[in-house]
């Protein structure tokens, strides 16, 4: 009998080995190109001189980002996590290469930190107040020829001989102005007569909530002497990379860790992050980190998640719109995470307690954040908040709404939405919130948070792209990439519109395209959900099977005791098996 030898394993060919490196090599090339483009973007000051050119650089960066985010989906979870984290650090580092290019908010952050370090509440004085003249630095309050540059606001000259109150070093008096030691670039005679400042809105009190003010003070205390904005930019880079780390840790607990890890790249490599969170050092990055951490934690630990969401709101008020997402499904009538241990729907009292476990810690976090400033401040801790709302055109009947192109999509329905926009927006958002509370997935609270936040953006069409950092992070958690049109619409309204005469239509077009992308994504997902085969429901075992009733006897043939087998009473005799 002839036998055949077992076939030997075929060694991997060079082609197969090469194909294993194609995706990592392509991804590394895309990330390197993205980093190079962002570096060139930050080295060009085109916001004031050539906003159209800056928009083109942004477009190239976003195209590379989209290609890289698509490519990383082809990698395994571990390899993708390495690329996402290393790429996040490299992309964020590009924002440290130049001073802020498109915003001056960081100068106000630095000033608020300096004021607090001197023992003064930032809510008590406007920056141009002569009472704070001793705290003015030359780099924040330039004079002479330096006042001819862009983003310079005139200020009232300081008195020649200010006589502030001097608190004791051990216990500074709240609201008092201490004497500032002269610095090398800050001689008393030169600092007494500044004529302009880099701070925006120098004639009004600060607008930032207490957690943001605490962050400004922490950065000021930690910064080396003589530093300017680099500590704030470094803080933004650390916050953005920390957000990436939270996304990667959360991805390991998801049902599909490979896909969830790839989604983290939507935050880690998004060009909006190095531009707004790092280069412009916007404090929104702190609010985003706390919001992401809160939404990740809240399905398992509601109190901690609620406290983190409250802290995020105390850092930047915008994360408050994510709170309904943390309550997803709390009003649902079916079973789920809000059901009892037996699987039946929870009672209204039980649902109220579980909702309170999120809302009360969030409220307490906001209140505790404001409490120290309420005790130490002589002015309102709301600062310029109400004035800012009117200035940005969000007040009923405000004339600024037309100038700043607020309610851009509603304006397509009616040319003057200022008088009726806010009630309509409130009604629409209420419907969206109720739907999230009724039908939201409590195990995926970021989904509901994304829907509520995105709806608010589409209805109010803010003009500042750094507000959309929250949307980018929620997209990285949820995966619905079509919502990334919102930060792009913000760039179109804030940057690209400057390159066109009467550029309001640019922002309107940007938000219209973003809304169309959201609707297309929703329709596509709905179609896939309908066409997908429904999983078969497993049969539920019968815990107490009923006993099988005996076979009914024919009438009149009841067996009698002692009847032989095969008798009419017992039925026919069984046949023998044939051999």
C-alpha cells in the first residue's frame, strides 16, 4: 500500500511579508505628511493677511487627516493604539511651534492667572482698570510701535503714581491690589504708561467659569519666571493627549476594541486639536477632557460621572449640553440598565433616584467651583457672560445676530430670525432631549450627548471653531464621522469668510453642507439597519414543564385488574422482532 508524505508548511513568501507592512508604512507616511503640513501652517501668519491661503492649508491638513483615519481601521487594536497615541503627541506638538495664530484668548488666560496669583479676584476688575496697573507686563500691554500690529486694543493710560492697597504677604486682602516686583522687561516707569493691550475686550470683566480660572492660576504658578504663552500651550497639548489616552482606555472595554481604538484617531489626529487646543491654547480642551471622562465613567459609576460632567461645565459652560446624554434612556419604559434585577421596568421613584445620582453631583461640582470666588469677589462672578450673549447675537432681538451670521440655517427659512429663533430653538432642543431620555442607550451615553450637542450647533451656528472641539471628542467616542462637518463649518465661518466680500454666505454654506452630511449619514445608517438580518432570539427554556397527561383510554376498554397481556382491555399484543 503506497503512502504519501505529509505536505510541508509553505513558508511565507516575500509578497505576503511585504503586504503586512503596507498599511503601517502608508499610515506613517500620512501622519508624517499631516505633521509637516501643520508645521508649515503654524509658521505662516495668514489669518490677517491671507485667510484664503490659510483655508487652503487647513483643507490639505483635513484631507490627510481623513486618509489617515480611514487607514488606521485596517490595523489591529494594539498596533492602532500605538499609532494613535504617538500620532496624537506628534500632531499636538506642532501647535507649540508658534504663538497663537487665530485667537487672542490665551492672553486673557495669562492675565487672569497673574491677577489671581496677586490675591485678586478676576471678577472684580477689568484689565484696563488703572488699579491693576502694577500688574501689567510689557508683553501683555505693549506700547509705542508695538501697538500698530493686529489684535491690539487701546487702553486707558495708567496713573503715574498708583497708590494701591498693600496686603500682607501672609494673608492677602480680597480685592486689594498688591505691589508687583519689577521684572527685567517690566520697569515701573515703563509699565505705568501702556497705550494698548493684546487682551481682547479689555474694558470688561472676565467671562470664564471658576474651574477655568483655577486652571489659569495653576498654569501661572507652574510656569517658569519670564515665560509668556508657552505654558498655556503646553497645558493644551497635555490635555489633548490625555483625552486621547482616556479614549484608548475606554476602547479596551468596548465590544469591538479594534474599531473603538481606530475611532480615537478622530480626536487624536484632527487638525482642530493642534490649532485650537494647543496653538490657541483654548480652555475648551479642559472641558473636553472632563466631559469624555464623565461620559465614559457614568454607565458604571453615576455619581463620579455626574461630578466630572459638572466640573466640565465649570470649566466651559458648553459641556452642559452633554448632560442629557448621561441620562440616556432614563425615561424608557422597556428593560435595560434602568430595569430592576428581575428584568422588569424600574419604578418612577427608582428612575428618579438614578437620575438624581447624576444630576446632583454635577450641580454640586458647579456650585463648589463657584463658592470660593463668590466669597472672595466683590463683583458678580458671572462677569461679562450676559454681555457676551448679547454681543454674539444670541439675545432676542439682537442686532448682532445679523452681523455675526447667527442662526444661519434658520435664516434660510426667514430673513429675520432674531425675534423668534430662541423659542424655536428651545422647542426643538427639548424634543431632541426628550427623545434621548426615552430612547437613548444608557451604555453609550456619548451617542445622546453627540445628538444634543450637534443639534444645538446646527440651530445656533456659532462662529468660533474651538467650540466644536467638544463635537470632535464625542465623534471619537461614538463613531458617527458625519458630525465632523461642524468644526469644518466653524472654520469656514471664522477663517474662510474673511477672504470673501460679504462672506456671511460662506458660513451659511458650511453649516448647510454639515447638516446635509448629518442627514445623509442618518439615512445611510437607517438603511443598513433595515437591510441587516435580524438575529434570531434564543428560545427561553421552560422552567417548570407540565407533566405529560396519560394517553386517553378508549371508551369501554378500561383495563381490569389481572387482565392478561393482549386482552381487549389492554390492547393488542406487541409483535416479536423477526430474526
